[in-house]
């Protein structure tokens, strides 16, 4: 059964890529679209095993992105990335909270919905930036830096609302601990750990041997950082991205950059995007009505205006700022965790869960053609 399901997903991914090429769109648009069709005609079931394989895909994607990042530019744009991330968090949260209150829901449900608009999907923007070979540019680096900070803020916000749902109060100690560990992890990784790995690569580059061994070493490091990030409260994809960023400064970078993306793009990454599309339920979308439509609009406007304003404050051009805002539109990851926890604690109903899920899928679907068009325009314009 699993082999048959895997075959259907991979055939779907190939058909999606062919469709995308015909439409001159990023490959993930076709993969998501075919995934939606597969998911709604019920020819296969999205099992836990398939979800685990999809998680490997997003790890590959972010590890590869980290390898491609210009680290000096990444460090230089740290302040700008922080401004973009924070401005892109505050506005969507306030809009989401206010709209939910206006529709007559409780303050706790409104908090859940507001927080669901905070974080962004790193995977979608990474794939598009990679396809257009813009991930190593100044703009691409700003977007990726803001996305990482966004992830940290999103995780902390989830911790707060879940704490309120579970105990009726903010567990300030847990929030501060998560924040402290996250900051320490990022600071140590991007300073001392980079220096350590540079020295190790100089000493052991030739001892490790062939390409296969270097790839194996790279995957081990990516998983170590992913597990570490998860244990301190961050997402595994943040850990994988940081691992790529670190190894991108070593003598292993050429071999890893050439082979990691091929390995991921030929199997694991397409599985991730097809299975993401499979989670869209057309009947759930019909049942949630006007509220879902309003929330989707708020989710889009909040990121474009919030993040775009942050980029403009950081002295990027108007077109570049708009591109940053568009890049931060898609949601996925933190929101899915939030849905599960909200249902587990009985804070939100299945209808509210469907609204958030519709927002996640719709923002993910519209971003590839939208962002691709904006970025291509920037490239054409110089």
C-alpha cells in the first residue's frame, strides 16, 4: 500500500512539474495543484509515514538554502531582517485578532487566529528563490533572514497562547526560557560553531574522502542541528537552515551545494509539496464561508504591508519592499501545530481549524505565481 501511495505522489509531482513548465510557473505551483486533486478524490490516504518523508523534503530544502546564502550579507542584513520580521508579525496579528472579534468569537479564539497569521512558510519562498537563482542575492538573503526570525517569534507566540489555553495564564518562565535558548543557539551557531567547522574542514577535508562520505557528513550535521532546534522549542527546518549556513562557510560547500539540492529535488522535496496540497479540503472551504475569505485577505494584506514597510524602513526600494512582502505571504508549519494544539485543548472547533487550514493552503497556493512574477520583474528591471 505504501509503495502504491508513494508511486501516485511521485507521478503527481512529475505531472505537476510538467504543468508548471507549460504555464511558465514555479514547479511547486503544479505540485501543490496536483496534490489538491489527489487529496480531494481520495485515491490515497496521507499516512504518518508519508508525512515523515515529506518532513525530510523540507529539511533538504532548507539545508540547501542555507548552503547557498551569502553569510557576510546575511550577517550585514541582520538588523534589516529583524525589522522586516517584527513589522510583518505585529500587523497580521492585530488584523487577525480584530477581525475574529468582529465576527463574534471569544478573545481566546481570536488570540489563536491572530497567532496563526504570524509565521510564514519558509519552504515556499525558498523553492521559488532557488528556482530563480536569487537566494544568494541581497534581497533573497533579507527574505531568508526575516523568515528565520519570523519562525522564532511564531514559536514563542504559540507557546504563549497554548500556555493560556492550558492553564488560563501566561507561563512566563517557559516563554523566557524558549527565547533565551533560541538566542543562545543562534548566536553560538553563527560565531563559534562556524569557526570550529572551518578549522575541522581544513583538517579533515581529504580524510573524509569521496563525495558520498561528504554528503553523509553533511546530512548528519543537518539532522543534529534540526534535533537541537526542536528540543529548544524551534522548528526542525530552522535547525537545518542554520546547519547549511554553517557548512556553507567550510571547504565542504562546493560538494554539498552541487549534490544536496539534486538529491532533495528528485525525491523528497516534491513529496513535501504534493502532500501539502493534499491537505486542502474543498468541502471544508465551502463550510466556513465569509469568515474564511476575510481572514485570507487579512493574511495577505498584513504581510505585504507589514513586511513591505519593514523593508522600506531598511532602505530597500519600493519594488524590492513589495517583493519582500509578497514573499512572506505563505503560511505553513507553525499554523498546523497551532491547529492541532487548539483542537487538543478544546479551544477551537473544527470550523475554526478549517478556516485556518484554508488560509494556510490558499496563501501557499497564490504565492508561487505572484512572487515569481514580482521577482522576475525585478531581475528584468536590473
